[in-house]
């Protein structure tokens, strides 16, 4: 049997899709996407759970529509996730890029965007999932850590891995210095993955992601 039949296409085949970028903080990964001419025209929305997020200012400066969906305005994770999904859909986006988005979305969100949600994480997954990856890598004494872009599934920092870059840990590294070098790699890797995602060139095949 043709192996390709087992692939799930992670994007539409007919042409490029638009994406929504979800960010809670400074939005340097968002900025890297804004600065990529193949990605920028396909960002239909920047959405944050925090009204003060610098990412919103970056969207405004680039002329990209932005939206706040505040966690505190919702009774639970499900209703928050429905509100986020409604805004993403209303923008016309067919894919979602999490870029420092500090809320875990409900499974119902993933049902609305199957194989269409990407995340970036500052470690070589499956090592050091969770919110303190850089601190934990340093505390563990690893000599190499890095960055992972992966599709999102129902577990935190768990889904099929799209791409990774290794970053050497230096003897005198602090959390800040190591995270800064990881971010340099993030800003190269994430726009490149986003471009392939937008163009429908990423296929999910079980745990594997195939680039076309
Ligand atoms: C990045 O380090 C990313 O790996 C993690 O959150 C951080 C977001 O940084 N998920 P920024 O807001 O894009 O600067």
C-alpha cells in the first residue's frame, strides 16, 4: 500500500492558508514572523490573553488585526477556548501558531483545528516540558539543549515534532543567557516552519511529521 495514504495533511492542498498567532508576552517570535515576507501577509490575527502583551503592540505596528480574550472573563478553560477559537475562525485563519501563549487550550479547540496548531518550546522535547524548560535544563546539567517546534495535541508539549535545533550549554550560562541563545534559533526556525505550514507542506504521519 502507498505509504502516503497514511499521511494526514496538516494544511489545505489548494493553496496557502492564513494563520492566527497567539501570544501572551513579548512576542519576539511573532516579530520574526512579521519580518518574514512569506509569512507576514498570511497572519490574519494576533490574539492574546493579556491586554498588556507587547505582542499586541507589534501587531499594531505591522497593521495586523489584534484581539484580547482575557482568561478572567471566562468561567473555565472550555469557555475560554471556545472564545479563542471563535475569534480565530472569524479572522479567516485556518491554522494557529502558539508563540509564547501561556494558556493551555481545551481539547475542543484542537477538534476545531485538527493538525493545525503549532507550538514552540525552549528545549529539545521530550526533555523538559512545561513552563520552566530553560531553568530545568540548567539545573539538570545538560550540555546541549535547544528548541522544538511541534504540533499540539491534548498533552502539554507532547505532539508530533516538526523541527528541532540544538543549542550548546556554556559553563557560565545563566537562565537569561541560555534563553537568549535559544531565542536566536527560535527566530530562525519558527518562521521557516510557519512558511511550510502556510503552504501545506507539513504532513503528520503518526508521531512523525514529513516535510514535502
Ligand atoms: C519562547 O522562548 C518560546 O519557546 C516559549 O515562550 C517564549 C516566547 O517568547 N514557548 P516571545 O514572546 O516570542 O519572545
